C-alpha cells in the first residue's frame, strides 16, 4: 500500500463523508445550489446523501480491508460526480457547487487511479 494511495483515499473518505452528511441533514448552505441545479430537496437524503456515504464507506473499506472495494467505490463516486456536473451544466448553473463537484470528481478520480495501481 503506497503512501499516495493511503493519503488520497483518506482525503476522499473525509470529503465524501462530510458531503454525504451535509446532504443527509439538509445543510442550509447547499440548498440554494441544489435548487439552482434543479435538484429537489427530497433527493438530498436518498439518493444523494446515501450514495455519498456509501462511497465514503467503500473507500474506507478499500484502505482497511481490500483495495478492490475502494476502487469500486471510487468508480461509483466518479460516475456520481460526472452526473452531478452534467446536472449543473444542463441548467447552466456554474455556481460554487459546480466548482466543488469538479474538485470532488478530481479527488475521486485520483483515488480510483491509485486504487487500481495498488
């Protein structure tokens, strides 16, 4: 297990975990961006928050138990954030949350690449 894999995976766990909890509790600062992207508030619990938390737990399992689990979780999160970016682009919403989605995509893609290399 390389140091880069460990660090990037743990950063991805923390970021996705925080983002998942924020969605699950309907954190007020994220609501305007979701509304601008046309995402109903009812979707914050399921599927958005649930999928982010499942991805974070899968990444953690990849570090602790078996790296292929982390690779699968990272692949799912990459797909999730590609869809999130598409959702923002579709409605021409280039708010701060669009920038965050790009950052999350980059971190999860890095985690996927490193998990595949381990």
